[in-house]
C-alpha cells in the first residue's frame, strides 16, 4: 500500500457521494475512485447473498485499480457484506464500513432512545441493533425500514413537495415523543436531512448520519498506517455500472465542478 494510491468508494448510486464529499473536504489531497452500482440499485431490497456478490466484484475492481483503502459507502452493504469483504481484501487494502462509525456517533449522541431508519437490508440484518446493544445495554433502539426513500432520492424525486408526506408518514411510525436522536442509517438520507428537520421541528431530536463519522474514521486509519496522501494534484474518477440521469447532476453538485463518468459494467466485463 502506498500513500499516493487512490481511495475507492462505492455505493449502489448517489448515496455514497455524501461520504465521498466528506472525505474530499477532510482530506482534499486524496485521489478518489467512486463506483456506483446503479445497475443493481436499490441494494436495500436485495438479499444479503446478492449484495455480497455485487460488492465482492466491486472491491476486486477497486483493488485492481491499486486502491489503498475501500470505503463501503452504503449501509446496506456495510451491514451484510463487511465481514466477507474484510476477509477477502483486508491484506491488500484498508476496509472501512459505514455502520461502525455511525454506531460510535449514536453512542456519543443519544442518551436514552435512538430511532434508526434505513433500507430493509440494513434494518432486517439487525446489525445496528446488535452492535448498539453490545456497546450500551441501557440505550433503547427503535429501528424502522423506510424502503421508498433511497429510490425516491436516487430519482431526485425528493425535491418534490409530495416527498415530505412520504417521509413524514414513515417518521410518524417511530415513537417520536420518546426519541432524543434519529440515526440516518442510509447514505442517501443526508440528502433529505432538511425535510426531516422540518418534520421534527419543535422536538429535541438530533439527526446524525454516517458521512462525517466515516470520513473521520478513514482519516484516523490512514494516519495510523502512515498512508495519508500529500498530492497537490489529486484526481477523481467516477464509474457507474449503468448510466442514470441523476448521477452526473448530483456528483457535479457535490464536487462543484464538471465530472466525467465512465460506464463500467463489471458483470459482463464490458467497458463502454
Ligand atoms: N445508500 C445505500 C445505503 O446506505 C443503499 C440504498 C439502496 O440502494 O437501497 O443503504
């Protein structure tokens, strides 16, 4: 592993850009390779085995690109595939997941009762519930699958007024009067953080997400291993398994510059 090697980041679509953005703010000298598996989106409705298969193929691609670290910028994949990806790739690169940094943030933020929203894959895996109960036996956890949200955000539908009703309808299923924190356990959800804040207005509930905690966790690991880059000219590359309308627009909004996207279907081994 070399300090001037790139950092690989992947998600099913635009959600991982929230973590990529936090990384490029915290470590502007790092080169990034982003892979969006838009052909298989949403991950949240796939079986754990399917998610493990997709993410093994993507991690192999990122390893072959010479990445020094890979960030699983997707809670669904982090929840069901982190162990297998670590087993296969941790000798070659640092593997960071989105769940553990958010679990630590929840422990630091929530005092009595935390609500967790995420995809079906994340919530049904019980990963958050299990990791939190191991860290704090006193903390009450209310977890809720909110499967419509990631596809809605991916399609930029969250900018329409009706989306607030969908979000509110989900949030009202949580015991809002009892919560002191709400964890956004899907990397797509920071994009609707303002709407969530509007719905929770007047309640003392702090919303927390995995973007900054994951970037900080990566920074610590790179620093510890002496692998922080010092380049003045970092390069970023973006690959998608299928072209989608919204991705380019979102990536350009996050990075504030025009972005070139390469179509890279790793499953048919055809680069177009
Ligand atoms: N952004 C991803 C997550 O954090 C996945 C969304 C999806 O593809 O369902 O879970």
